[in-house]
C-alpha cells in the first residue's frame, strides 16, 4: 500500500473511531444519564470509567489535532509527536477500560486482545521517525 492510500485508510479508521466513541457514549446516555455524568465528572464509583473517559478525550484531542494538521497549523514533527503520544494514551486507557469491565467477554480473550493492542501500538510508535529523531537529539 502506498503512503497516500495508507494515510487515507488511517484517516477513515480515525473518523470511524470518533463516531464509534460518540455512539458508545450516546448509548450509555440513553440507558443511564446519571452514570455518564458521573463518569465525565470523574465522580463514578467504577474504576473503569475513568480510563474510558481519559481515552475518549484523547481521541477527541487527536481528531482536533488531525483537523489542525490538515490546515498546516502545526509543524510535521510536532504533529507526529503529539499524535503518537495521544495514541499511547488512547491505547493504554482503552486497554485498562476494557480489562476492568466485568461483562460478557472472558478475561483470557480480553487479556490476549489487550496484549495485541499494546504490542501493535508500541511497534507503530517505535517505528516513527519523529521519535527516532528525538532520541538522536537527546542521545
């Protein structure tokens, strides 16, 4: 896959992720508005909600960064560092959110998927030129 097509696919997946999060929160709002308010105010008694809210806001900030990037408001290096740092927050928050929820999915399958998400995120971040250049400048 060439770089242009890869970026287009990445962009589509990002938009789908934002839409999925909005639908997820809207569904939670329909079933229990007080729980959503508690989660958004970090007042929920459930520990998994904190990680979900952190990941949600990181997704929204990432989408905002992507919009700013398309308008050349940020430099390439700053955008890549910010985007990838937020990706790390999103992946971590999502993994913790999912692992702490007791639901229909089994613990073993959740752990396997969590390990795969963390591995893929770390691999993608370690391959980015922006981080390699940052390591070279400090080292």
